[in-house]
C-alpha cells in the first residue's frame, strides 16, 4: 500500500497553499509574509534539507499578496531551491558581514513598497534570524512596517492535505514496524542507552529517513519524566519500558510511543496501562469536527477518571506534521475547534505513584464525521518482552 | 582510551563558564543575560535533552551579573533541570495562554530591576520564543531594557574546555569507525537513499547517541550541491560518493566527511581529491593562535591553487561544538583571531567541471603553538569500494 507512496508533492499542492494564504492575507490587510523557519519555508516551497541543522545562515521567503513566493537565500541553497519551482530566487554568498539584510530589505521594498509585512509571532513560532538583523531590516524598509502574521501560518498548517496525511501515516507505519521488533533489542540487563541506540537503528532499517526524536524511560513504577536522556542503567525484571519516537519520512513526522513490560508486570501497572489505552480510545471516539481541543481533552480525562485513574499533569496530545509537535494542544484551555484533516496525537498520561507515571500516545486524523487512527492502537495489556 | 570518557561535566566546568560570563557582563555593563536557545541554555547548565525538537514551549535562562543562573522553564523540564544543580528554578504549566511571559518578566524585574538585559543578537543566533511574547516581556520590564549581549555568548563558546574537546574527539572517533565500514553498505547498484539510511545505522552501532546530520552526494564528476536529500538513484561504477556526518555524543558534534570511489576512479578526480587533502593539510599546518580565520582560509586556498586546483565558492571550514556549525567561518573576510582551544573544521572544496565539485572535511583543535587533528586525516588517494 503506502510502499508506493511518492515523495514530494504535485505542483498544485503548493498552488493551493499559496492561494489560501493570499486569501487570508487580503482579509488581514497584509501585503507580504516574511518567513524564516524551516517548516514555514517548506510549507510554500517543498524545500527539504537537513542543512537547517546549521545555524550559520539565515533563509528568507517572501509571500506576496499576489504572485509566487520570492526566495532570498544563501547561494549554497540555490540548486535545491531551483528544483522547487520558484521563479524568483535571490541569493548572496553567505556567511557574509551583511548576511542578507540588504538583499532582503531591497526585495521587500520592491515587492511590497510601504506595505504591511507579517511575520509569524504567536505561540509555537520564533524568528530564525539574528535579532539585530531583523531590527536592521525593519528600519530599512520604512515606511513599510513589520507586524504579526495574524495567525495565518498557524491557520493554514493546522489543516493537512491528503498528501500530507499519507506521509504522516507512512511515518507511523514505519515506527509501528520498529515497535513490533522491540523484543529483539530490549531485554533484562540491556542498558536503556543501548536500547535507544538500537531502536533508532530499527527505525532506519524499517525505512525512516532519519530519527529526529527519541525519548522514553524505564522503571518499576513507570518513569518520572519523559524528556531525560537515557542512562546506561540496565533494564530489570518488572520494569516498564517506554519508547516515544518522532521519526521522519519525506519531511513528515509520526509521534507516538509504546510501553513494554520487562517480564511479568505488576498487575497495578498493567491496570494503569489498560486505563491509558481506554483513555486514548475515548479520545478517538470523541474526536470530530466542531468540538474543541479542550473538549477532546476533557473526554480523555473523564474516561481515565471514570476508570479510577489519575491524569498526569502534562497535555493529553497535540498537533503533528512537518514538526514533531504543532498546534493545537490537548489542554483544558485550548479552544481550537477541531476540523477535518487536522492530525493529532492522543497522549494520555496516568500517575502511578509519587512522581511516577505511564504515558501512552497514538496518532489520529480528524475526518468529516469523526476520526481515523493513523497508528494501530496498542492492545490493552502491556506486551511482555 | 576515550571509551571510558565520562558523560556530563564536573560542577567546576559550569562555575568557570559563569565566572567568565560575569566578567564580560561587568565589562559590557549588562545586568543579566536572557538566553532562549538550546546551546545557550546548555552552556550554563548542562541541560541536555532532545525535547527541543518540539517547538511548543519557550525556555528561558537568566544569567545575572552575580550569583547563579535562574531557570524560568515549563514544568515538564523541572526534574531534569533540578539535576543540573541550579538553585532557582521557576516553572509554569506550559503550554498556556501566557506561556511564561509574566513569570519571565517578574523574574527579570526581581533580579535586574531597571537593568540592562542582553540577548544574543549577532550572527548565527536567533531568539527562540514568539516575537509577540518577546515584545510583551520588553514592555513589562521597563524601565529595564533589552539589547544585544555584546557578543558575549559567541566569545565564550568560541573557546572550548578540555572536557568539551574530549567529547568532540569522541564523536569524531565514532564517525571514523563508521566511515571505515562504508564498504559494507555502499556498492554499485545501491540507492544513495539506502546508503544514507545504512550509514546512520553504522554511526549508531559504533556508539553515536543520535545522528543529527547527514548529507552527501554521488556522481561521476562529484556532486553539484551538498545539501540536497538523497535520491534512490543507484551508485554506479565511476561515481564518487561523499558522506558528511554530524553525529552527536553527549551533546557534542563531529562534522566531517569522506569521499569514496565506486570502482576505479577517473584519474582526474583522484588528482582533485589529492589536492583537497593537501589543502586540508596546509590548513592544519597554518592553523595556530594569532592568525585570523581569513588567513587560515587563504593558506588552504593558496595550497589548492598552487597544486592546480580551483577552489569552490563555499566556505573552507567553521567552528564546531554543541552545534554542527559555530563561529568562526573560514572565509576571506572573517577576521576572528584564532586562539588556543578553538575547534574548527577544515573543509576545502574543489571545482571538478561545470557546476560539480568535491568537498573534503576534517576537524582540528587549536593548540598553544599550532593545531592538532581530531580526525584521522584521510589518505590522499580516493579509497575504492
């Protein structure tokens, strides 16, 4: 099935994204968007490279209210950006003392003279360029002004296309095949750091392009946090092992986890795991267009509480796509209204004892009348390895 | 040897970093530094997690002119930050509507009332927080003001400690073992995308914590750029394959590459490779405290030109450490004066024919009177696989 999935996107995908953006820009009275981060620039161009790992060079994309985007980028990126179908690519030999400031300011003055320029400035965004350069550009483009993007990028990226969903689903499938093989690499006596290393190898062997994220934990009562690096501490009989991966296929992430029992688990932990799975299923049942992220959160927490569990303090899921985590958040005060083709993680956490927890995560897509799983939901009982 | 290298740092490492920072802050008249990015915060705390992959939450570290740093972070990060030895950790349940703005502003008002706050704002930096939040904080802390950090973070991070150099050297050694095994995974008929996947597996098998960067290329005349993703195009007899990796061990990168000939290479390309290696050796010979990055660049280009090669247009190397690329740049106009314990890549590129090139890269550390290789410099002749 998804093994024949094509990389990249047909050109009309980018035309549709641009058209939606320009409609929103007109409504907001914005003459151009100035974009500086990897997902923002990739959203409009398909420009996909791991070179963003280097912080040296700033990259800019200008989206005018009419016409195609204009790239203002380091010369090293020109061959790849050329293949993205842009007509107007302006380059400078970066790094350099001015490093794009003059070229960017000149280009803004040309395509949106005296206009209103929007940059994403809301939650989960940042400006990927030196602050001093940003201030210099803002001064040089006067009387044009730079303000927020009115949440346009967020609004656009919240809703995925069918092609995007297919890529996320493929990433999920690859991780699923790696999760199915955890018994090969994780047994009593193996250090958690070795498990992490070998699990990344499994993800690659199963077809991931790269493994941008792996977290997890292990212990007899679960784990105290889910962001600390793995230690050499060996897995012990009775431990619950959790692995949470964000692997990437063609620029799109999955983000989900699986728990495993090293030997026969404590029945109380197995019960806690069952409650987690039920909470995720409650989320899948509740998720549909028209309810809010807060309402979905509430449904998952209510199912957990009803089954006798205590929800942990973290969020219960989030958006997913070109980034490991995206808007919205499944928290009690996120009023984002769910809509068809949003991709979400359902990530219930349950307290086990003083400072420990279990966390479980699945990925879903909102459909016209409900939601569809992108992952094969885990069984209720902890798999024993 | 380096197999027994300890993870983390002794506490006095962070005391020394803080002390140097505070001296520079006093000289610059700064009352506190506000830090928002992963390497900046890790530099003063050792806070190491892959959780930065999630863009959702902002993280803040305040470095006062006297006393220990103060962390203002999402609650999810508290257990790990606790283990970093900070006394003052303030948290909020992120994500949240205000998302740290009030807590950060209150903390700045408390530790540097009416003071001058510095944020890194120069080349290769960015502000990792929503721009609107930054503007809100700036307003709320008045009469305190936020300006640049006077290049303090750059100045500090340019010079590595012995412990940092040991970690980078270990990353280099792990990649070296993976490069030595490329013949196992890359042969005629294998797609470049498969080679990329398998090379990352080799890096992990040899002990990398993760492989944050892999780039490369392959073709009969070299490659046209070094940042494009790998395609399924199979390796063919006569191709030159290049793999360039930034793998990570305990939070520190190596960054170097190796070229391989698929079958017997075109003698002209083997000659070009020899000139590249000579250029790298010329860099190793020239590198020492007191010369500038520009002068080192010139030495490498002069060696290449003298041997009949045409330097490619990119930079000829850069700094290296907690990030894949750091200051300075080996370009003709970077006047950074080299000093003991700077870690650099030497990365000469040579034109082969119309739009194609070969690139070679090694890692070195500047010593009291010269430079020491951190990688085993490649042989002059292309290894044939």
